[in-house]
C-alpha cells in the first residue's frame, strides 16, 4: 500500500470533482482523503497497473459464486471471480482467503466479499448476547493483527457495534455491523456483515464502507442482494434428515464459527491461528487507481 505518487494527483482530482454534481462530491472527497492518508502507489500509466489486469465482469450479467450460489450483477456494478478477488484483497493489504468473490458498484463507494463456509445446516433458534460477542470478535481481530504485523501491514481495531446483530427468520439472514479503524491512520471503517443460511453451510458476506456512507451503502447492497440465490439443492428449506448439522448456532457465525465454540472449551491457544482465519476485519478499498477504475466502469456502462 505504501508508495510514492508518480503522477500529478492534484490536477486530476480537481478535474474529477468538477465532472460530478454536488450529490457525489462528498463521497469523492472522502475517498480522496483516505487515499492520500494511506499513500497508495499510483503508477504513471494506470493501464499498466495490476488492478487493470483483473478480470472484471461488468453488469448486466450474472456472477457465479462457486457451485453454491449466483448473484445478478446489475448495470453499474461489477464482479470478480475467486482468483482475482484474492489479488484485489492483497493489493489492499487485506488477509485474503480462497474462494472469495467481490461485488462492487461502479463508484467504488463500497464493496462486498462473498465466501461460502461449508459448516453444515445452522439451526436458527439461538438467543444472541451482543456484549460477549463483541469481546470475542475483538480477540479474533487481534489474532488477525499478528499476521498483519508479520507482513508489515497496518493493524485494525474494533471500536464497537455500529448496530447490534439481528436475525430475519423469514429470509434466513443474520446481519450486524462493527465500527473499527486502521491503527496507523486512525481512519474509521465499517464492516457490515450478512450471513445467508443454506442447506449445507452459510454464505458469509462482508460489506466494507466508510462510516459516513454506511446507510446509503447498505441500502444499495440490500437492493442488489435481492438478486442473490442459492442454487437448487443448496437452499435452507431443502434440508433433509441425514444432512450435516453444524455444531454451533447464530452467535458463533458472528464470533468466528467453530473456533468460537472451541474457545469456550479452553483451547484458545491452540486455535488462535484458526480464529484469525475465521474472523477478519477488512480495511477500506480506496485504491490508488480510483479515478482510472471509475472511468473504466463508465466505458462499460
């Protein structure tokens, strides 16, 4: 992430702001401030950047999330497959896993990462305790910070709930949001989490947004998520006797899955690495090629 600006950003950014109406200026200004604060490298020729080589799928089209689900990509949105999502995450100094998929609007005001966890059928009859869950997630984030330090990346901190967990029993959808910050810059960021329950596991979705854009980002995301669906045979309602049932409930989905269950049994030291992988707090995606990517999206619309 750290680097030297090799183009004259000031002229380009002033021009960019002038091309947008007042309704988008605050969003662009916020993104630019974070961009400058984080000192992203901007190559002189954006088309030569690794970001430009990612296989962006521009809407309208359909994104395929492994063999578990699909999501409609509307006009003005884009999607990355697993290999390119991993590259994107690494570019933005985020711990990347396998089989993650990225969904984003054309202005990059937010992005969402989809990942299916094959934990089995999660029963949804559990009562949630926000205070204990918050403490567990803070511990999990610190474990993730150990890996960030090894890589020379900025660490992350959980400040608290942006809003506490709530579960929609009809939609089989669990949601919550944490407010956190990147420790080197003190830049605040929000991870809005959604868990979509399926027959054989859970689709984990993390939406990353700046705090002042959260409400608008969540509203846009919820409109987009209406185009999501598990493929036939993977829907929650298709559960059959004999299917694998998860050993934990809704609370563990927030605190890190199986690792959260194990910690209650006293095996924290053994499972610290697993917890770090199971729970991660993602930093804001304001990349050095912000202006270039916006222009690329416009060309595809």
